[in-house]
C-alpha cells in the first residue's frame, strides 16, 4: 500500500497556490478620497434676480395713439349717442397723470362756468328749527339735522353725496365721532375744505351746481357737461377743469412733481377719444353742426 503523506503535501501546495492566484486576480477597488467626493457634487444653480416693482403707473406712448381735436371727438361721441335725450348722457373728462403710486393724490371741488343738472344730494348739519336749517332747506338740501342724522351715519346709512356743517353744529359733530364713517368717503366737514360754514344757503347752491374730483390710480375723472352743450360751452368747461388740475399740481411743489400725460373725452355710452388739446382740426366740421338734437 502506497504512503499518503506525499499526496497530501501535493494537494496542500496546489490549494495554497490556487488560492494565492485567485487573490491576485480578484479586482480591488480603491477608496475615493474625500476631496474627490466633494468636487463631484452638483453645482448650485444661480438664483434669478427679482424684478423691482414699478413705483409709477405704466403709461403708453401717445405717438402710437390716435388723437382728435375737440370738435372731432364731439362728433364721434354724438354718433354713438344717437337717439338719446341730450341731457341723459354726459361728457366725461379723464386726465391721466405721470405720478408716483404712493404719492399724494389730487382732490378738489369746483363750480364749472356752465353748470348742468346733477343728482348730487347735499346733507347739512344744522340744528332743527334754526335759521340755518331753514336756509338749507330753501337752498335745496336733501337732509338737514343733527342727532337723527348722526345716528343714521353710525349705522352706515349714508344717503348723501356732499356734506357741510354749520359752525354752531360743529362742536356737536365732533362729539359724535363720525371720522371713521365719513372720513374714508371724504365727506367729513372741515374748515380746510371750506365745508364748515357760517352761511349755509350759498354753500348748498354751490355744491348742487358744482362737481368734485379725486385722483384714483393716476387718473382724475369728472363730468364736464351733457350732450346738449354747444362746442363753445364744453370747451370752456374743459379749460376750467384743466386749470383746477394744474393749480392743484403746483400746490404740491417741486419735490412731488406731477405732470399731465393724456386727456381723454368720453360719454356715458361712448368710448374715449384722446385729445390733442386743439379746438378744431384741419378736417373738422363747423361747430354749428354739433348743436341741437342728436
């Protein structure tokens, strides 16, 4: 029988060599350095810059707009209003202003050279039964009184468009604390706006024949006549209103400068027509043709 020790030795050498060879052939993966890992990270996307919001109202270029003389604008507006009563529709003027969004606004009141009937309701704070109350009723006021009207205002029942106060009723109005109700509506009487008066009658008549205006979003709007007006009457009212606006802009001073950008004439049922500032154009019709029924 052969000896088993040499065979065992050969098998042991074969096993060791094969294991060593397998170890040499096995692939090895090197550890990735920390610096390589960090550089392989994705780059941060650049953040978009936020657009600055405008502090002025957007105005379009008037060179691209069709503009009309006053007679031409009246002619087209009357064509849109054909078949209506001359006093049922009103001419409306819109003045677009170059101004800051958060700047002071223009507001005022005036009586046009050619007033026209409006539906303005005037309230007068005056003691019932007094001479001032009788004068207010005679002048055409819609509401006259003190405590009863104060209670209605506190209950948000405000059925008037203009409000004045007799000087004797002013302390009582202050005690009623109507600032939160009338202040936001620009109806609270005060001496600065000349709505606290000693003579009620003339003030009521001027309010009934006058018109108020206020700047909203860079535009001042006001009715300047009805369709029965002649071109000369409408021109006079437009000039008067523009003088008021320019006067109010000058009061603000140079630090808060406002400028007129565009003036548009429209009516109750007609679109707006941008005005050139001229009364008559090269191809305008005669003013006498814009008088009388539509």
